C-alpha cells in the first residue's frame, strides 16, 4: 500500500512539511442535548482525518486534494470564501467554511497545498465533519501563526458548519475532536462550555458498529429536532432546559401536544441520565451504565425518533449478549437517522462480541457489518515540522 506521504508527493510533486491529525468521536451518552445546553459524554477515537500540508506562496491559492476522491483537485482563494458555493455537505464546504470563519476574525489562510486522508467513514455518525473542520482550523492557525484556544477553535468550526454547510449542529463534536484525551471520556457541559475528563475503566473496549445507513444532517430532520426543542421550551415558559423537571413536562403534556411532549421528555430524561452515567462510570458500576445506555437508546428511538431498524437491531443484539458475559452497554451514537452504534465490552470478549453482532446483522439485513474495536484517543494535533521524509 502506498503511504499517504508518497501519495502526496506523487500528486503535488513536492514534500509536505506538516502533518495534522484530527480524530473522530463516539458519544457514550447525552444525545441531542448539546444544542439545548445539556451535558454530554463523548470520547475521541482512533480513526481520524489526516492533512499533509506543504506551505507554498502559490500565488495566495490554497490547493486541496482528497485521496478519497482522487481525480479532483480544487484551487481556492479568499474570494471563494462566501458561504454555499458548492452543494451542501460536500467535504470542500467544510474546508472553505473554516477558512471563511477564520477570515471573519481577520485570520487569512496562506497559500499552501493540502492532501486529505481519512480512516474515518463519512456519514457514519462518527464526526468526520468536525474532524475535517478542526484539522483545517489547526492548519490555518499554524500557517498564519495565530493560534486560539480549543473552545474558540471549536466555536469557529461550528460557525463554519452552520453558515457554510447548513447544519445547525451543537458544540459537542468540535469540542470532543479538539479536546479528546487518551483513555478518557469527556464530560462536556455545553451550557458552561467546560470540559472534565473522566477515566474509562482499563478493561473496557469501545466497539463501534457502522450500520452502513448514511445520514445527511442538512436534510431537515436534525433541524426539526432542534426547532422542536425551542418550541417546547417556549410552551414551558422557561429559558433554559436545565431548569425543567420531568414533572413539569408531564404536567404540560396537553399544552405540548404529542410530538413536542415526546421531544421534551427525551430532553429532560437524557440530561438526568448523563449525570447518573458519569457517577456510575466514576464508581465503576457497570450494570447501571448498561441500563442507562439502554434507556437512552429507547428514548432516542421512541421519543426523539432518530433511530432506524439497523441501529435498533445492533443495540438489541448488544444487550442479548449479556452483561454477565462482559457486555457493558450499547446505544446509537451521534445524530442518528443511520450512522453507528457504540458498545462497551470487556476486553476479553471483544472479538466474540463483534462476531455476535456481525452474525445478528447478517441475519437481519443480509449484509456485512463494518465493526471495529477502538480506544479513547487524544484530540487533534500537529506533528512537529521537518520530521517527514517520503520513502520514494
Ligand atoms: C451531531 C451534531 C452534534 C450533536 C449530535 C447529537 O453529531 O453535530 O452537535 O447534536 O448530532 O447528539
């Protein structure tokens, strides 16, 4: 297999001097509550987006090439930074969006050549978009010499996604990609915008199953969930979901109507589950963690209505394996509408657990399941300059 470095050299005829890596993420619990100021518990994972970069004056142009779409090379200059020049969730829009969001802050992207490589499947609910955005943010900061905090970077990337891609996402993905920590989950308070790492038990593995059902977030379903939460908040006469109890949602069931009642019930119960899950994780209470993940999935399936049959089969298969045999929890992860499930399992049974999921999936849908073990990893990083030598 040709290395990414050699591919870059073959493509551009020059040597990169900078490597940037940005991981994907899974979310253990706290789904669809980042954009309403809840707490969430994501983990940065090993699959990642890598950028190789050769700074070149290049007449001020930024050349972009993605190894995933080999024949296309794009040349961008600041006049192209206006939102939405190319269809919505195209990878180029994420890159241009981040350049545009930095330009708004007076930070221009210097001329360069960029190669994009990925071990992170797109549309699998594993935050390939936030990884791409964060990698470009680091590139711009490094080449312009104007760095900013992890939070400020995440906010600029979120702005890029809102304005250039058209997805009104929360801040969870950009913060987890930026702040990931090896062996840790992150307890992110999206209202305070604060992050507390929580150590994961050493003996637990993360198993990710990609349902293969691609989800597009710009298509309106995600926006509908966000708007439903805003509408419900208004009916409940509150200005923060953090002040709303389950009792108050139940009391206002008629005023909310069926759809908003269900969305609101997910919002408040999921917030409560994150608190309980982080306590259970700190105290190593595996059965409790498993129960909370199951409740979270059920709530996403029945009340928030963002699951799909493939995700439900994978989660049911996870629980059918048995907590007594080393299974420690399963749920859909990310926005839903397809994408992936996350499973916590004891390391000693991880391989047999994967076999079990594969066979259940094959039986239900007649297709192979893409499933892998991963570990909690560090957030986005730059590799020091001058260490890259092509093997050619
Ligand atoms: C997507 C968004 C996040 C979050 C999740 C659902 O990944 O980018 O901000 O809302 O969906 O929890």
